[in-house]
C-alpha cells in the first residue's frame, strides 16, 4: 500500500476524502460558472434542478421545518462536540479522523449550496429571459405602474369583501397546493424553468425571525421554503412564492421577488392575487416616495382602506422588532452574502421595481 493510501486509511476516512474532493471540484465549477453564463445555465438546469427538487420532495414529506429543527439543535450539538473532543482519550489518529469527518460534513453543505443557490446567481438574468428593458425607467412609467397596481388591489379588496386586516382563509397545505399549481402553469407558459409540488413550512419561532428582519427563508441544505408567521396574512402567499422561486432556481433576490409577483397574479385565487399586487405595490410606493412625496401621498390615499390596514399591520410587526442586535447582524450578513454572489447587496431587493415597471410598460 502506498504512503498516500496509508495516510488516508489511518487519518482520513475514505468517504470523507471523497466528499472533500467533490467539494473542491464544486468550488472550481462555481468559479467557472461565475465567468461563463452558459455553464451556470447548464448546471442550474441539470444538477442544480436535481438537488433542489430531490431535497424539496424529501423534506416535503414532513409537516414541520427540518431547517428550524437543525437550527435549534445546532448550538447544543456544537457544545457537545467540543466537550467530547476535550474529554476524549482517543489517540491522535482518531482525533484527526474526527476533524476530517467534520470538514466532510461542512463540505457536503457547501456542495448543496453550489447547486441549489450558488450557480443560480450567475445564470442568464430574468430581464433577459423575459425580454425586458430595465435600464431606462421614466418617472411617469413608475407612477403609471403604481396607479395600475392600486387599481388591481382595490378591485380585489372589493371582490373579497375585505374589511380591516385581511385573512387568508385556509391553511398551509392548501396554500402549498395553490402556489405549486400556479408555478407549474407559469413554468409551462414561460418555458425556462421547471416546477414541482412542494410543501411550505411555517417557522414556529417566528419571533426570532422577526428580530432578524426576515419574513421568509429558503434553506438550501434542506430544500425548504420557510416563512415567518408573525406577519399579517397578506404577506404569506407572496413571501412563500418568493422562497419557492429560490427552490426553482431563481437565486437573485430581485428575480425571486418578481417571480413571486408573476406567480401570485397568475393564480385563480383572488387572495393570492391580492397578496401579489399589494406586496409589489409596496416596493413601488417606496420608489415613488423617494421620487416625489406628494405623488406618494396621493397614490397611497387612493388605496383601499383594507389594504392600508394590512400595510399598517405589517409595519407594526416590523416596528416592534426594529433595531435589534440580531437584526443588525442579519442585515450585515445578508448584504455581504448577496455582494459575495455578485449582486448589489440588500439594494438588489429594490431592483424588482425596475422589473415591474418594465414589465407593465411593455404590456
């Protein structure tokens, strides 16, 4: 047996060595995909789709969030591992093997990240796929789009008979089915992504998510679309649709936002459509406010009272959890994460405004 094989046999478990080697190969693929968009498209549509759909299908078998359970167990498991390492009487070889097993576990998480989210940041942009010009957005086009969405929201609020803060009216299982159906129909219409039926997962410790300023999160290593239950119901369909967009290969935040909008407004369910229009309208209203405060007040005052009550309820949740240390850490980490993946950071969430205006102007 060669010296290399002896070292692997004694200090590095073969399975760990294989996983670590694959992770290194994935790192190279991620780098190459950032330099060559067709490769990113190929990886996302093939291996990436297999990872996302397999994880999503497997974890959908469970009604609870595996991601949340792992987060809860993470700290005690880390503490236990440290205690065992410090108190163990194992020889040096056994200790080294343990370290490489831990590296292999981290490597497996990295492999999952590369194919579920990583390469998606470098695929062909959504505006290119949809043939939209997002570079030259005029003020009048922004105002016209915002007014159009106000009309849609008001019409749906009247149709639903909304009074005060609105309610969804059915549970997570039914919401999963309706959004999955809508995604499948849109995938068939657009032709550049695939969809599968999956289950949305509410987070039980949503107060912590609220402290972090998070309304939803896609767990790339469990394939789950998780959402914060502390926010009013009108946020839920749009938030879930956003996380399901990540599950279908749209890694960039602005693109996931816009896909969530397209999915919601194409649904036959009036409340899901209401959620899509109102959530996107909030982004547009923010842009209008930064452009012209008087125009903002005029447009906002024309919004249905129930819609204004919904927005106020969401703002109240945000205010109740504002300026927390966890929120500041989360914002900084999220901004760094997005910039590391080649986007403009947290501001990229607002790029959905340009997509929306370009989309409605081109219609």
